[in-house]
C-alpha cells in the first residue's frame, strides 16, 4: 500500500500555512491595539502626575504664605497695634511692623505687597509706608475684602490701586480669626505673574488655575483668557463633576484633547490641564507601520517554513505508518478511506499510549504532594507553558488562575550562633516549607517547594494593586515571626512584582531571588519587594536564556570582571547554537533590544549610550567576529551601565534618608508618619524604615521626636510662646505628654529650661 503523497502533502501544507498565519495576524492586531492603548494610558498618567505636582507646588507656596501671615497676625506687635491707633510718630512700632512684613515679603514667594489694616482705627500699614504714605487707594479694596464671612480666604481679581493695575491673588485673614466683628485684617497680595512659575515645563498643552467661581486665576498659554478660550464647552464635564480629581476626553477647537483636573480641598481652587491627543496618535501610527512590516516579514517566513517543513514532515509520517502497520514503506496507492486508515492506525497506537498514561496517573494519585511539587518545579523552570499549567489547577484545588500573583523566596540569613549546623539546612528548609503551608491558606498559594537554598511559594489573590501588596507583606511578616519563634532562625524574604499569568512565574522567581541580593545593605530579617530595591518596572524578556540572565545579574551586581566573563560566555553559547549568518544576527539584535530595555527599566539616562537606535543597528550588522562583538557590546552598553549603576547605588540610600529628613524639618509641626513619607517618595515603608535607620543610626520616630524637642528648646529660649501652645504646635495631645517627653530629652521640665535660659 502506497500513500498518495501529493494530496496528503498539500493538506499538510495548507494546515501549516493556516496555523502559522492566524497567530501572526492575531498577534499583530493585539500588539497594535495594546501598544496604542498603552501609549495613551502612559500619556494620561503622565498628565495626572504633572498636574498633581503643579497643585502640590502651588499649594506649598500658598500654605507658606498662609502660615507666615498667621504668625505675623498673632505676633505681639501686631496684636498691640490693632488695639490702638497708629501714626507716623510711632516709630518703634512701625519699625517692628515693617520688619514683620519684610519677613513675609520674600523674593521666593513672589509677594507683591502686604497690608495690615485696622477696621476700628482705619489705619493701614504696608511695605510702602503708613496711612497716606502707603497705598491709600487700596483702602476700599481692603474694606470690601473684610466683608467676607470667612475668617481666612483666598481671592483674586483686578485692583486699579496697585501698580500696573494687574491681576492679583489676595490672601485675607481676620483678627481675631473667628470674631464676628474683627478689629483688623492682614492682606497678602500675590502677583499672578509670580504664580506662573508654579507651572511645570514638562506639561503638555494648556494648563490653568480656576477659583471657586471657575474664573481663571492664571493661564499657561499666552494671551487673555477670553482670546485663548472663546469656547469653554470642553470644561462642562469638569464643572458638573463632584469628584475631587478626574480625567476625560473632549473636543477643543475641533481637536481631540484629554482634560485632567484636580479640585483643591485647601482653598477650593481647581487645577486643569488640557493636552492634545495628536502626539499619541502619531506614535501609534509609527507602531502600526512597524507592526505591519514585522507581521508581513513573519508571514513570508511562515510560507517558506510551511513549504519546506511540510515536505520534511511527510517523510516521518510515512515511516511511522509503515512502522505501526508492519508493512513495507513502498505500498500501493489507496483510496481516501485507506488514507484515513493510516491515521486511524496511528491513532490507535496513540490511544494505547494515552491509556497507559492514565494508568500511570492513577498510580501517581497516591503521590499527590510529590506530583504537585513536580509541576510547580516545571512551572518555575519554564519547561511547562502557563496555559498547560492552568489545565492542571484542579490538582491544587483551584478552578481558575488568580488575577494577581507573585513569588516569595525565603532564605536563611545565617546558621552562625544557632543550635543548627550547616548539615541541618535541608531539614530546616523542609520545616520552613511546612510553616508556609500552615500559615498561607490553600486557596492563596501553590505547593511550597525548595529551590536550592531557597524556599519558594507562588501566592495569588483576587485582589490587586496595593491591597494585594499589603496582603503579601502581612503574610511575609507572619511567616518571618513564626520561623523565628519555632525554629529560632532568622530569615529574609524576597517578593517579586505581581503578575497575572503563570507564564511569568520563572521571571517572578528570578525577581524574588534578585530582591534578596539587596539585604547585604539592609541587614538580617529583611522583607524586600523587588520594586523597592529596583523601582523601575521589569518586563519578562522575550529572549530568555541562562547566559543572558547571568549577564544581567552580573551587571546588576556591579562587578566588571563577572560581567566580562558573562558576556563572553553568552556570545560563545549564542554563536555555537546558531547555524546561519541571519540567525545569529537576529539573536544579536534581540540582545541589543534586551540591553536597551534593561537600561530603560533601571532608568539609566540615554546619554550613557553614544549612538541612537538606527546607528546602533547599522553598527551591529557590520560586526564580523566574536572579539568585535564582545568589545562592541562591552563599550556601548555593559561598561556605561556598570558605571551608572555603581554611582546610583552609592547615592540611593543617602537620597532616601535626606528626603525623609527634609520632610521632617519642613513639616515637624504637622501630623506626619513613616507611611506618609514613604508614599510621597514612592517606596515601601518597611524598606524606608531600614534605610533611614542605617543612614541616621536611629529610627524615624526617634528622629522626629528629637527634632521637635530641638524646636521646643529654641522656642522656649527665643519666644514668649506658652508651653501649652508649643505642645499643641508639636502635635502633642496635652501639655502633660509634652512635658514628660521634654524632661526625658532635656533632663528638666520646659519651665525649668526657660528659667535657666
């Protein structure tokens, strides 16, 4: 019996073309759609962050003016002045008032003028003089501002009494603050030209600040508001929204724009930015063309592979049929039924193998734990695909994958000074795995396994974002405490970035183990998130290999010798595995892309690379032998990256501690916590706590208390502030707690300290 090869070969080739074409088209469509959406999302998120920075920058200036004006208004000289009349002959009092005003009217704040106005005696003092020697034309404006019901408020508008009759912003505060009939007010005039410095250079499109009545205070575009914005219909969703912040798409002058807004709870102002979507569309168009050409090239390759591959695949099928039937390979032509019979015979043999496999699986049911660990091992090693692993979830008691997953890796810090010896390490890892299995619920994890000296567990949850991160951190704290309590062993735990598919588990394992490498700087019993020690987002490599991972790890460690050896080993393995010139060129191109991605993930400045992408590719394709390739990659990428990472590693801890100290010194008189500081500098509190203690020698709470006590000593010596007032400003619930803390710090009570001073 002989196969009708032409018919079978054509069907096999058509099937190969279909199988090769459909994924390429689907992948290209998905890649373009996903990339386009990602570009727009990144632009929108960037606009949100820039607007938040603009608001924080503006409100920091406004609150500084508020605090300075309040301090001046509550000073003894202003209180004494409001109680009586004042003339040009009261030289000493006027001089003190000038000094108080000059302390507020600094260049950095952009204050145009400061007015003190007595509502009873009708005198006025400003930086220009007293009464008629000041700006008497501004008196009606002050009278009008004093009619406002609020005790303290911000206002804006045009004042013809001020020089230039320009738009200005006014901060008004009454004295006494909550009095129905105040005796005086302070008015700080801030020029809108100074407020333009609050806008950030990196913002896209137009940005402006609106007051409570949605009137513009300052606009980023040149020209008047009415000329720049004749049609404000695109702001109607913002005006109707009750949310404190948001973002939506609209049309502005026939152009599609994205409007981002934030409403301030401090003074009711609104911060708005309007950015055009044209830039994102242009980027998407480039991505679309690149995707189209790549897909076209892959399709051509698919057609060639389908033709040659089908012909080569036909021979083994014929030989297999001959083997299973026991007939010679040269058989007469048969009918279509005969052709179906050939596959049927092969199918029968496959069914036999499947039945044997089923029997084997039944025998393995008694070894459930070992089987679970076996598949988890295959998952982490990358020898089983994520989709195939999902089919085995029933073995672990799960119906479907978790939307959020991460890998935690536990490692024993040291066995020195413990009751264990190095030979007990395997037994300890087994015990640690049992503890993890007891503390983490079955529905939240896969089977814990041991990878070398690491105990590794994949943890999952139906939550996402910060809630999932807090859940994982809480589990790690419980595990660490339980191991210390029952085994009397200190361990550190590394936590990978969260991911949504089992196919990313090998990268998660690598991230978790990589995080543990940074405990060298933080000490024992550390819990390290990979995004804290490596803040930049990491994406799974599209060209994974053991040699490439070793190279990237060596670069992260900062060792030039190890990086040189890893690069040499990678190139040798790469060229040994490639048979054709075009194959290793494509592989080298992948390595180039991975190194560019590596630099982007770690936020290494593009200036570290001496060439742009186009010239890099041209130079790469001109390389002819291994020595040239090694020297090219070393000079262009590896050495500059090592130098940048080395400098960054030296500065990171110092930058974190200095940022926290700066927050403490600026906001010591408000409620601040370690969690707030960590959130503002985008690090996990546990990581910031360890870095701060290592850099300063004391923890966050001790440093904050110490600084507050230093300020208390200064106020007790230099001011007449009451002890209760100092305690309140330093965030103590009552004077007794403050006195107790001060005595512990200074060795005496605040009253005794003031008497001795």
